[in-house]
């Protein structure tokens, strides 16, 4: 302890906290509060019954919400895991910590227009973690579950936790079933688990053990479950149970394995609640339940997409609401009004100052945090309005692009770093982020853009640099990853919707199950383009895969390439995702090199232009 870099600051912090625990001359002091912080991995905003799911079964968490406060506008500090975990532990923005991607992070690829900054590979020991901050008033602490903020020398124990179970440098469990090991090692503290035991159950048993051992002293239990992170694994009986159920009509939640994982997680919460009741600790234990980022809504391994975040746009890895808006439930018996619902925008950075205030103290004035204590909100009051910020200078495995975000009031601005493009949304009117207001409300966009830029300067956010080898490197990159699409050996050029650059207000790539398309083409002015490389020149037949909902056909669309134009009248296929092939004609490309194909609507008689899955250039015979 004395050798730790923050020991002197902790002594000063103790002096701040100590008066809150000084006995009154007239009455015995109230016993200190206990804290349980439950963090779920890759868990969507609508994945609980109390948040709207009609398929996932979460009776214990629904009960927790009924007994506490449910936040509708809670956010993770990042659309991926490690940065959010760092923010929870320190109360600081990931950009300030220089931990802005999952660790060790997605390496740069030749198809990127920008190069990522060099990020720190662990939470520095110079940072004061929640566990260290709660030591002076006498709290014992345990981290039971996923850590993912550094390995040897930077583990939970190195950051002040008295107990560490399962926490190391890894972001994916070595196994969801005992024995909890693989060819790379053993999960810490889980070497003696019974054969076949489910990881969520084992972590819960360890949490129960910790609570029981600390009945007579204040404790902080950090319970970051590995579930529901891929690979999706659940108990066979539960998978069979949910596979036999028919999802309600209109439900976007259908994944039986994911539902089974959620049931085990909800059972874990029920066991924790029962243990608190049995030990008569419930009335003085504050419980937090939240997630590190949004649900995985794209294909990334077997049995995925895991979930749908609808009505939110996209999911994990994206700066849209589906990637960063998360559930948050707080139960504080005797203080939080049961069944309360609160729309205050809050963030992962707020938990550090909240727990510290609940413990009776304040953050070290010499090391300020970015977050704000939520205690006034939990007591029925309000916070002073403030903007919230995000900085994600990375390409996500799920398809998200590098960018930054500021939310202030109902407005949210996203800046995409590749081209400096802004998207502005009014979340009160447009929760699904379908209508980009940047051109309609340029003054508001500029105002928020300046705030975002000033914030990046203030926190010394690391920025990306241009990739000087982007064009040359893209020629040899795998086609499926390419932004500059490479011609196949047989001369074909496949322009897939996922590789398109979109221009405009609502048009976007939709990766969700059964979509995989350019969709939400509700503005005639929106258009799409692809960059591609021709090695074997010649004549090419252009064919598209197009879908269109009933009654929305008839849009006139121009396909422009190499100073040539092909016209297409959109065909009503009965459903936007009922894709049918249509041949548009031929184009002549006589010189090898780099080209652009643009798709520009000229009319839009229906609710949308069309859905466009792909454009193919095939050598003409």
C-alpha cells in the first residue's frame, strides 16, 4: 500500500472523508452504505423487460427497477468495453485517460483512411481507482468478473481491490463452462470450480461468499459479468426452453441462446438480492446495474447478431444511440422513490463521484474527475444541465467509423473523422436518428461542433493521422474489408452496401439481420458512392440487387461511372428487403485505375427510394 503512487493522496482523501464517519454526541451514526455495482458486457438498452423487451425474461431486474430508479438516458462512455470500464473506475473520460479502444485494440489495416493513435495498454497505477478511493473510510472491495484493464502488475489487486476473481487482461472468457481455462491459461481464482459449472453461476457464488464474509463492515462489490459477450454460450436446458418459445409478433428479440444467457444473468441478480435480504443488508446496500456498451447488433461469430437495439440505431462499435445508450437501474432503499423513472442524461464517468459522495466524501480536489455525482438525482432533485462527450478515434470490428459526439439537451452531434462530416439529431423527436438536421440547422451544428472541438483540446484527446499508404495498400487488401474495392481475378467488381460511402441526411448502411443494405433512403437528395480499382479494363454489364416496399416503387435513379450514366426505375418488390436482380446496361472503362460509382435518385414518389444491397460490374461478353 505505501509503495503505491497514490498513497499520499489517499491520506489527504481520508481527511476529507473522516468527518462523515465521526460519531454524533447525541445519536449513534447511521451504518455506512454498502455498494454493489453490476456491469453487463455488450448488453442492449432494450434487453430487459422493464426497458421494453417482450422476449427476454428478466423478473429480478424488473423487480429491481420497481424498487429503484430506472434511467432512460444513461450512456456508456464508449461504444466498446475497456474505455467504459476505465471511466467507471476513475470518473474520467476515456479520452483523458488515453484508453479509447478495447485492449489491446483493433490494429490498423491498409484499407483505413486514418491511422489510430497509440493508446495506453492498461489503466495506469497513477490513477486513483474506486477501490483505492473507498479504502480510507474502511471499505473492503472485490472485483469478481471481467477486468480488461491490464494484466500482470495492473490487475484489480494492483488497483486496490482486496479480492480478485476472474479478472485479468482478457476481454473474452477463457470458457463459459468449467474448467475455466484454455491453452493460454487459467482464469484467476477459478481453478477449483466443479466440472461443467456455468461461469455466471460461479461468479455469483463468489459474490455471495464475499458479501457473507463482510456482513459487519462496509463493502464495495464490483461484479462485471462476462455475459453476454460472444461467444454466445448458455446452459442447454435454458437454450431449449427459449428455442421452444415463439417471439411475440413484431419483436426484434429472437435469439434463444442470448435469451438463455440473460436468464442466467437475471438469476444471478436474484441470488444477490436474496443474499442481501437473508443477511439483513438490503436496507443499507445501494445497487447499480448497467452495461459497458450497447448490444451486438451485427454478425460477429456464430449465433449472432446477439440482439437488436431497436428503436435505437445500430449497436456496439457505433456512436449512434444503439452503441452508447445503456440501461441503468439504481436501488437505494429508503431514499430512491420506488418505480422512479428519470430522463437525466448520465454517463459512466458519473459513478466514481456518486459512490464517493455516498461514502461520505468528495474527490481529491487536486485530481478532479469529469463526472458529476448523481446523488441529487437519486434523492429526487436535478443536475445542472451539462454536455456529455465521446471520442472514438478507431475503426470498430462491428463496422463503426471513427468519430466524436457531443450531446447537450435534446441535441446530439456526431462528427465523423474521416471526412469531417457532421450529423445532427434531435433525440426527443428522433430517437432512431433518422433525420440529419446538420444542413437544416447549421447554427446549432456549428455551436455543438465548437464545443466538441474545445472539449477535445481540454482533455488532450489523441487524434488520428492520415494513412499515407491508403490507396496503394487498399489494392492488396481483402475485398470484404476494402473501402477501395478491388477487382476480382475474373474481372468482376462487387460493390457491396457495407463498403459504400453515404452522403446526406438519412441514408445509411443497415447491417441488421435480413437487411445488409443501404436503407432509410427517405431523402431524394441523399446519395451513395463506391471507390473501386480497375486492373483489367473493358466493357462491364451493371447489375443491382434492389428491394422496395409495397407502394413505394417508381423512383428514377441515376447510376454514374466513368462519365457514363445508366438509368433505373425502382421496381416494387413487395418488401424493402425482398431483393431482386436487375440489369441496367453496360459501361465502358478503357483505362485501368481508380474510379467512383455514384447512385443518385432523381425522384422519390414513395416513402423511400429503395433498399440497395449491391452493385456488380461484370465483364461483358
